[in-house]
C-alpha cells in the first residue's frame, strides 16, 4: 500500500505515521508514505493557497487550482489516477468495512482541508471518496487521514506481525471485543474469570463469544441487528432476555426480545 497525503502540514503526518506499528511497517516496506505540500502548488507566487469565500462569511477557503495541480502532478508522476479521499464531516462515516475495502488498493491519496473548506469545484473534479471519521468537527483533515491510514494499514498483509490479531478484534465479525486479562491472577482483590484458567478451549471460546455479545448489547446494541448470530448466540441472548445470565436492564431485555423475535422470523 502506498499512501500519498496532500496537506499544508506534512510534518504532522510524517511525525504521526513514523511511530509504532505503522512506522515499523513503513521501514519494512509493507507500506510507503509520501506527503505533498499543497503550498508548493500556490499560483500566486507568494505561497498563498487560500482566499475569501464568495458570498461572504467567516474564514478562508482553499483555492481550487493549487489542490488541482498538486493532484495532477502526483497522478502524472504515478502514471495513474488513484482514488482520492477528501476528509470532511460531510462524508460517509468511516467504518471497519470501508477500511477493509480501501486496503486492497495499491495507492490511496488523501486530501486534507483546512480553513473553512476547499473550493467545491476542484472537489467535484478530482475527489472519488468523501469520508468523515465521525460526527464532530476537527480543525483539519490530517488527524482524520491518519485515523484512516492506521485502520486501513492493519488490514494490509504483513503489517501486523500476527495476522490473527487482526481477525478476532472488535468489528471484524460485527461485535465488540471480549475482555482480556493477564497476570497476576488476583489484582487488588479482583480475580481473573475462572473459566480462563480452566485450560478448556471450548469453554473459553464460548465465554468470550458470550462476553462479546453482552458488551455489544450494553454499548452498541444496534450492531447486534446486523451481526451474524448462530444457534448458540441466540441461546445465550435468550437467557439474557429472560434475566437468567448476567445483569441486564429491563430496556436491554425488551430490546433483546424484539431482536430475537425478528431474527427468528428472518
Ligand atoms: N475534517 C474536519 N472534521 C472532520 C471529520 N469529522 N472527519 C473527517 N474530516 C474532517
């Protein structure tokens, strides 16, 4: 995977990406990262790339031409026109499924806006994907681009040392991750759940799956509506709904009752 980031703050991207797992993957050659300073494509000769918005209003707008030239120069060098992702709160909200589908690309280009935005005409002309990382407003697209690159990179073969660690984590199968414990067995009076010390792989697996279901119910119940649930999962959720397995609120019980009625009909 080769990443290209069009930005006014290349050092922010370089500093953020050359650390930890992603930094090591870049060193090993599993990933590459190049930044493009949009300011280098200023058309005014003094490095300015923004101007006042037509129609008035606060803030400045990034001009179309420098952004266009930056992308065209890159596409010319590559001999291809890779997907161009514009980071914006107006975009489609990023999720794990999008990370998986972006990870198969050979190249991805990110356009990081600043000020009040980017002239709409250049966005219409060159952007292929409008992506938001959540319903809040950042001061620029750089952090959002780094969030996306981090999540996408984990899905690129060879980036994680143990491919399994990518497979079983939250969202891979539409559920949140189960809790993890390490030594000591007792910490400040809190014990590791005994089933994890039993050495019984089947029971450990079932317990973890149940914990994933319970956590998802408590924190992100809407994910349960889309998750693939087997007979054992539904059994556990039935018991939760009846108040026979774990502490669930009356609201959670009625949510489950509806969910199970629906998924049994389907
Ligand atoms: N730029 C500013 N806010 C953003 C967000 N929430 N997601 C992506 N890009 C942004």
